[in-house]
C-alpha cells in the first residue's frame, strides 16, 4: 500500500460523495488515521487544495478539487463500474 494508491482511492471515493452531496464530509475511521500513509495522503491533498479537513479524519472534496479532477485529460468514468466498492476495500480504508 502506497500513498499514491491511497490518494487515488480516496479521491475516487470523495468524487463519488461530492457528486451525490457536495456538502457532506467523509469520516475516516480512527484506526485508519493511525496509518502514516493515510495521514500523508490527506496532508498532500489538503495542501494541494483538493480537499478540506473539518477536523482530523473528517474530509471532503473542494469545488476546486472536483473541477481539477473531472477536468483532467484521460480521466473517463465508466458508469458500469460506478457501483461503489462492493467486494473491494479501498486502499485508504
């Protein structure tokens, strides 16, 4: 598990959440926040302006972050794969 894979999975989850309700925060379990990889990924994303942190472990995607993510070249969504993480645990969880 690397910070890059955690960032990627976290951003995917935050994007799905933002699309359903842009004001909702994602609560990352306390036991996951003990991981240096998770803390590093959140700090990098926060410093880049992709997400905001209400308090430690409570984050949401910013409007700027959403625009940057959805405007990236090569990022295409596959509606068939948007069923969520059923049967798969994200790297950050």
